[in-house]
RNA sequence: GCCUCUGUGGUGGAAUUGGUAGACACGCAGGACUUAAAAUCCUGUGACCUCAACAGUCGUGCGGGUUCAAGUCCCGCCGGAGGUACCA
C-alpha cells in the first residue's frame, strides 16, 4: 500500500469523530491546558488558506500538550451574528438564520477536512438562543452593577442604593456623567421613580445615555469607535457622521486604569499591548478654570502642560461646546453661527482628511488669565474635539504645534515660556528646558514646573490635577435585526431589564429586515415580541462584539442550561493558556473581552480577571493575484512578456486556472464568457500572466481554498506547508512553490519502513548514529514547539528523515518516537503508521519522547573540548572520559585559549555531569 | 508625525544566551532509471579569482562603535510592513 492520503485522512477523521478522541475531560487529575482560536464569522465565501494558519498552529499546541500529559481544552465555534448575513437578507429576503446555517455547515466541512482536534461537543454559536440567553444575562448583570472607585471594583447596584439612602451621593466616588448633580439622602428618598431611575442610570455599567455617536446613514446604524476607520465604516466603507443620540452604552471607561494595569500581567505581543495602551490613552494633567469676562461663567480646560500657563495667548473651544451661543457677542454672532454650521456639516472624513487646514472664528468674548489678569480672546476652532477633556483648550502657540498653526493663521501672539529654539516660526513642543517669562516658574525644569504649577492651581482653587483617558464608553445598541435583542422593556418611559428567569428573549420574526417607514430599527416590525401590547420594548440589538466578549467561558461548560458556566468548571479551566488570532482585533474584541472578564471577576462569577495568559497574532496570508493584459480597444490578450509593446489594461483572472504563471487558455475561455472569442498572443506557446501580492479576496479572484490543497496533496501536507511558509506571526503571500518538498517529505517518511510492498520494522537496538539523529531531533522539535517556531520544526523533521533514510534505519525504537514527534503536525499519517506498527490505541495520547541531553555535537572537532567563549564538545571523544578528566580539559582550554591571555573569560559554562553518560 | 515590527543567496527562510552565516525547502544545472514522460534517486548551486581542485578574498540595507569574536549588542542614517493620530 503506497501512501494514499485520501483514504488515510478520511479513515482517521471518522475514527476521531466516532470515538470522540478529543473530548476534553471536565475533571481530571492531569494539569489543564486551554488552547483557543478566535472563532470565525461564517461568511458566505467559506474558508481560504489564510484562515487555517492560526488553527493549525493551535492544533499543533493542543496535540503536543496532550502528548505531554495535559488535559487539553481545544474548542471551536462560530461568531454567527453580524452584518453581512443581514445585508444579504435585505437583498434576497432570505432569513439570516438560514444563510448562517448554510455557511456554518460549509465551514464545518472545510475544518473537518484539515483534521483539527477540536472538541465539537462544546461548539458554541453566538446566534443560538441557548447561547445568547447568557449574553443577555451578562447585559443584565452589567445593568445591575456600578463601579465603586473606593473598592476599585464593580458592585451590585443595591450597595449604591443603600448608600444613597444613607448619605445621598456625597461620598460616592464613581465614574459617572460629568453633570451628575449632588443630592442628600432625604432628597434621594423624595425622588420619583423616574428621577431615581435617571440618577441610577448615571452609575450603571450599562446605561441609556445621550452621547455623540458614529452614525452611518448607509448602514442605518451606529458604530463603535473601533468599527470606524478613517471616517468610514470598517465594513463596507460607508461615510460616518457624528450625531447626538440616546443609546445603550457600556461604561468601559470605569475600567480604563485596570485594563491598562492588566497588560503588565499578560504575555501578549508588545505591539498589541501598545495598541491597547494607546487606545486607552492615559494622560496626566490638570483641569483649569478661566473666568469669563463680564460673566459668571467659567471656562474649564484640560492641559498636560500647566507649566506653560504664562504662554497662553488665546483659548479655543470646540464648535459643539455648550458655551458657544451664550458667550458670543452680537457683533460676532453671524460669523460664529456660520462657522459652527459649516463645521457640523463637515463629515468626520473631511475633518480628518486635512488636519493641517486651519479654520476658526473669534467669539468676541474674553477670559481673564488667572495669573496675569490679562484679557485672553476666546476662539472657536474645529481642531478642538468636543468629546475629549472639556472640549476647550488653553492655547499655547509657543509650545504646541496645533496652537501654533492656529495662531500663525489668525495672527495671534506667540509667547515663549520655555527656554529653547525661537518659537516664532516653529513651536517647541519638547518637555525639556527651563521656564522663562513665567514668574514663579522661571528657572524650573519642565517636569518640576508642571508639578509646581499644579500645586499652585490647586492652592488657588482654579482646578485640580487630573488623569484623562482617551477611551470612550462603548455604544452598545445597533439599529439592526441580526443580533442579540437587548432584554429591556419600558414601563411609563422607564427602562427595566427583563427578569432573568424569562431569558432568553428570543429574536422575533419580522416581515422585512429594513428599518420602518418612520426610521425605527427592524425590530419595530416584530410580530411576536414577548411583551407585545403590554409594554414598549427596546428596538436595538447588541453589537457584533457582545457574543465574543465571553465565549471563552462558555466552552468550559457549553451545554449548561441553568448558568452561563458552572463555577466549578470555570475555576478548573481558569482562563485561556494560549490564544491565537489576528491582530486586527487589538482595540475591539480583545479590549471588550478583557473588560467583561474583569467585570465577571469583580462580581464573583469567575475567579480570573484576564481572559488569556498568552496571545499570539498569526500573520495574514496574502493572495498572489494573476492578471492578463488586454490590448486597449481590441479583443486581444497578450502574454506578460509582450505587454510592453502595446497600450494595455491588466485584468485580474482566477488564480486557480494558472499554474506556475502559465495560464490555461482553454479554462480561461470557459471561466469568463467574453474570453471565448478573444484572440491570444502567446510567447513560446504559453500565455504567461503577471502577478501581484494583494489581500486574498473574491474581488481579485486570488482566493485559494484549503479544500483544493487537501484534494491535491492531502491535509497533512497542507498543515506542514502552512507552517513551513515562514514564522507564524509574519505576514506572507500564499504560493505553492515549495509544496512538493513537503509532500515529498511525507512520502519519504512513509517509505522509511514501507519497503518493496510491505511494512518492515526491525526490532534491533539502534546504533549510535541512529540514536544521535533521533535525540537531536527530539530536542530540536521540543524546543521549536515551546517557542512557537513551527516552521523550523518542519525543517528538522526533513533533516531527521533524510538522515534516517541515509542510515537505512527502520528500527522500531527510532520510528515510534519519531511518529509521536510528527503526530501534532501531520496527525493522519502518524496515526496510520502507528497502527501499522501494531498499536491499537490512538497515537494522540502516547507520551512525548524525552531526549538525552546532547551538548553540542561537533563532528569535525578532533579535540574533546574546545573553548571559544562557549564550550564545545566532541561527544564521541568526550563520552569516554570521566568527569574529572573533562573538568581538567575545560580548565586547560580556558587557560590556553589564545584570546584569553591575561583576561578573564566572560562566561564559564559548567560541564554537565551527564555528559559521561551520553550514549552517542 | 508617533508607536510596533522588519531588512540575510535567484526565491521562502535557518542561525535559541554574541561563537564555523546561508540549515531545510523551492528554483536552476548536470547525471541515473525510462522508448519517452511522470515519479524516484544522486551530484552541484552566495559572490569574486581559478580549466579544475586546494587555497584565498569579499559577503547578513548603509556609515560608525564595543568585543578576541557582531546577522545578533550600542550610536547615527536609509528602505519595507502594520497600527495610529488635531486627544490639548
């Protein structure tokens, strides 16, 4: 029987499924290991070769850890709520549940073919009512919680109500809306139900609040900050506006500091941590009040550079600032109204596109400088953002680039208050130098001056030292159909969450997936909503990231109907040991899942406060697009080598009809009708195409599916080849140039002891060279896996099999450990050969082989020990020596080494005692 | 602009703490088997000098530095990828 991957792979995939080989044990004496992949959104396009990259890596780890004696949890599921299915439903009328189901089946089929060791009994689907029941349940817990800054954790809202009844809100130190009013216990008691609800709403961790949101008219929904890129929606690229709306939001800002601190406790890539740090955007500074001239009002600003207070020559407020109307003088009224209208109509995209273009208008009003008493003009400018800090800045053109641009443009004075280069032409922003022209701050270094300034500001009651975060609360409502219904109803205009025992609130049927005529979301069309006719109900649904913010917990107890996951099981499985997924989720999913985990931890539902100990971002696999060249104005296509002779247009063609840049012309004619009558100009009888590296996408016809590779070379080859392509974390274009090497390797492995028609295995004891090859390989593979260097392990397998082939080694004592080593990478062939060697049990749980310590084998050394800063041993020579003799040689080597005359060696390596016992 | 990563043969990429650079694979060239092809196997393959071998010289983006020794560490440039931005 020659190596027939098709039969073998089918056989073992069936066996694994029937025997539930990879079902994780919920109570085991073995140590646990949890390997998780980011679950996919089941799109209509199916998997391409880029998707399995991370899954293969995690599967190798899962299988490796099983060999190492761990109880491994390695689940998979689907993030099955989302926009594309709904857009498709709008176009075709097909229910999203139906297309989602179809897509999931297709994904499952593709995943099964690759031979992953998932525990499918634990599959989750975020769109399944038995799953989103608990997503809704967590929403309710968040609603019923507030963040206590004194205990520094989330607590039940009852503790807040108790405090209100006792002391009002005077002692409460919680993140809440800026304009929360102070009240006493008796005032609280006198509040109406509505007033109480409104007040509590300002503290709840999920709340209904008015906020500027990213409104996308084309999608008819709001989007979170991380769903907007460059002023357009991430999905679909539609323009986004800012709009003030009443929305359900998550008070993630309460966790800003803990999300920041937690980063130091987890093993994630530095770049990803940096992204999150930047997104959270902590900045320390001070608030500062300016008295408005001839008015009772104070204008409050936030600054990180209070040391430059004497350099303030104007103050700028955002066009949306609440004071704009009230402070503008009648002479300036027309100009200001005109400017503010224009600024508001400017889309976010325009506003972000040309940041260097300066615009603004003088309000006619002034503030009084708190230290000099001078008159300072107030301007309106759209470079000041309404949503950050106080929406007003003190402008120091000498030491802030943006203020400088503004001052230059409008001819406002530029003052220098920090020693350094002249600031008339260019601002000096560095936080270095000594204060000048600054009264009590003169001569002080910037860092000292900042502290001194804050002290003085606080002493005079002008403001307070303050930490600001860039992070905003996350808008949680979406005006869409295909998402988790928010379990809220309204009684007399007061929002109530549903009782927990009535969950899930099932997504109701609608007649159309479009908004209603009066602009209400699709859920307003619900025919059979739970409380229809009894109460008003919430029409928005949860965003895409809701279901994925806690799914790692559900896998621990996926079929539990009475709780989101049994506490005993979450205590056992703790959190994810290894999480693999794309870096595009850095500021979305990976921030939200940390937030929910910390919340559930605070409320005592779980006992860990980070979802994943270690996280690896697999690189993207780009596509290699192919194109042919049509001569302009004709129906003629020319080969790539001839295209420069003509004016031509490149046309993308399907990569699957191209082999090694040779286009199959017959297939091309069939592929697109309009090529049927095309004239082709070939070179050397071939039509050569051009190539380009682009994102793998239907649009460029460069999608390669794992199925086609499995069909042609087998799943084991696909797995090995994807690893062989390069380091896991690096992005790289897909090409099949080297795949024959990997495929050839598996054939060689097969032939190692399948010779001339039968399996022949020798029971003889291995020779020294055979053992040397084996142990070297065990050592290298172990180290490769431990440091996630899967590409080099493939090379090391090849070296090993080549060497054993040269030695004509077919000895059981060598082949068995080798099969265990290879089994995580190429499980099907390993299982088959394992069975051929007479084993009845799956190889999956065979112990991983241990290696004898091999300390640098150097074949071409003719001295037992050499010293070149490090020790090098010729083991064959050294093995015959006693420890004493070796130590003597080491001393000699150190003393006689030519580089060490008169110097101490930098490093002394202790000779391992084990060395004399080495076999080889 | 800022942050993170990265730069090694014709190509993908090895080189774990500084210690024989280019493992392994692809490609290419030559050979064996074959009527032929496929498959398989063998040999060679960084550059320069040389008929060739031996030997030698140069070589990890560029310029410096530390070190007995630098792809690896330090300083300064240049290029590429990704992320991010009027955040005061």
